[in-house]
C-alpha cells in the first residue's frame, strides 16, 4: 500500500511540476539559479563515480551538492532512486523528495508535447 501511495505521489508531483508528466528523465539540463562552485565540483565528482558504475558512492557526492544548492545533483538523486541504479534499490519516497528539492532549487522539468 505504501508503494502505491508513494508512486501516486510521484506521478502527481511530476504532473503538477511539469504540466502533463513525461517522466523523471524528461528534463532540461540547466537550472535558473547560480551554481555554488563547491557544489558543482561535488556534482561532477558524483557524475564521474556514476559513469564508473559506482552508483552507491555517487550518492554521497550528489547529496552534499544538493544540500549546497545544486539542482542537477538533486535531480540526479531522484533519477537514481526512481530507477534503482546499480546497487541502489528503488526508493520512490526518496526519489520524490529529491525531485521536489530539484524543483525548489530551480530545476525545470520539461513539459510533455502531445
């Protein structure tokens, strides 16, 4: 029951933040807010680890970067948790929390074209 509620919550969040929801992967790469240099470095370190298949290790870098205001890092966290990448299990509540933070930090989710 909890999974269904969180899944519905994720769908409602995506619909409210992006018009008609295309899904979490349909996003624009830039946010509108200026990027903290330390947060950017942490985000890039997380990306490097993720490209090496070290998804679990990348989480710590993305989390620190997101706490410092990096919207792309928060979005990356949402993607990892939504898809359950590598050794990281799916966690829809964490995914929803991360996507909400990304939006709050200025990440713009793309609107679907129908």
